[in-house]
């Protein structure tokens, strides 16, 4: 292994970036290659495929404000990171560098590009993020999780490939579980999540929607909901009063398994969530995060909605009455839920990590 080609994986220190990097890394290692993770300080607490001796921390910063002071600070941090990344490239001599989006990928990808090292960026969302937009014209190849990212940009489309979102083993295991069609009298399993930090809107809207359902449906509901600590008491009070079968927690470590066992998901539409819904094949009501510059969650949800696997509701229209109506209609038509589950699967790509590994080998000219 000591003489095997090395592939550097550049990812920010959040799960949305680290998890696909980990999935690709596992496949590359199975193929006999060496991998290292280049990341920011947030990933120091990370425990997964990459042990501490397989990680290199490079300074970086995100554009948080357009004020001169903030932009100067961001530029200085990225410049310092690029200098460190140059030293890293000279020392490690990688065969390729793969970036997974976010500003922490800029220093290693820029350094690699200037030193002539083959580079790839992977875009998880249905629209390019700002960092990947900057890098897209400069890298050797682009991989996307979802189709249509470059429909209006033929120049970039020429070097882009739809590989899908690389999935970890627990998601692939969940994807093997078939959709269990609910019947009109049995349990209706509902999963409500709001991203890694939860979402207050789910605590504001979902309990009120459940309260508006017919009492006969209350008795059928088996509800699992991600709820922030600060919202827990008020959410629990409503469900206790209605005698709903419910499990509430701020975070679920076994989310793929819970996705596999549910009949309907209510969620934000981050790239990881949409990819897992497609891979596992579960119907969803998606509420994109509003106010994002790139409107990435709106576009992500649109891919599933266009395929027939999800209902997309803007947050402005996400009211208790609207949600109660959607749940009631779906509960009354189990076959429609099954059709949505099958449609969601058409968006998923279970061999995405293998496809991305093939692209890495091609770009890096690794036999």
C-alpha cells in the first residue's frame, strides 16, 4: 500500500460533505489505493473511516458577510490555507484531489490545479454551490449527484458526469428494505426530520397538522419526529394530549434505518436527505429551507417532485391546514404512497461511490 497512488479527498467538516467523501474513500481503499482527508478544524471531532493520522487540517473560511472586513478576513484565511495546501501537495504528491463542495475545498483544489494535479469536484445539490461554481471551470472533471445541473451550461456539461451521491454502508443496507405498503386500518408510520440541527418550522407546524386530522387517523399514527431541545416540551404536550404514539428526539443516529421503516417522510430537502430518499425509495413531503442564495433545497426537492416521488411545499405555504390535507389524502390512498416510493427510487443511484471511483481512476490515469 505504501507505493499505491494517493487520492486526497477535500471536504468541509460537516456530515453533508464528510459522508460522501467517506463512501468514496472506502471504495478507493478496496481498490488498493491510499486516501487522505483534507478538511477544516470542525472535522477534528469526526469519527469514521478517516483516523486522525489520515487527516490534514487546512485553514479556510466561508463568506459570511459582504462587509469589507469580513471579505478581507475570508480572503486572508483562504490565502493561508492555500499556502499550506501547496506544501501538502509537494509533500504528499497525490495522484488526484477530489472536492466535495464548500469553501474548505478551495485551498486544496486551487493548490492542486496550479501544481498540475488532476482535480474533480462533486456537487451534491441540483444547483452548483458557490465554491464549486468558482472551481467548475478550472477542474479536470465534475461529478453531480442529480441530473440537470448543467442543462443551461453546455461548456461545463461537456466535462460533467452524473454519478449520484456516494452512500455509506448503512444507507445501502436500508435501500435493500422494500417499501411496506400501509393498509387503510393499520399503522401509518410518519417520520419528521429537519436536517442535522433540526428545524423549528417542523415543531411549529406538524403538531398542529396532526391535531387537525380525523381522530381515527390519530389512532393509526406511529410518529417519529426530530425536535430541538428548546421545542420539546410544547411539542410533547400536544401529542400527549392527543394520545399519539410518538418518539421525539433532537437527533437520530440510525436515520437510514428509520427511513427504511417509514411510510411517509416530512423533511427539509438538503442534498443528503434527497439522495437517501431516492436510494431507499420513500415518499416525502419536502419543505425547502427558504432564503438560501442558491435556492439549492428548492431545486433538490424539485427533482424528486418532478419524478413523482415527493410533494414540494414552500415554507410560506407550509401551514397546519395544508399539511393535514396532504397527510389525510395520502393516508386514504396507500397505492399512491407506493407509487411515490417507486418514483423516488428512480432518482436514487446505489452504485454512486463506484461510479465516482471510476471517474477518479480515469482522470488520474490510474490502472
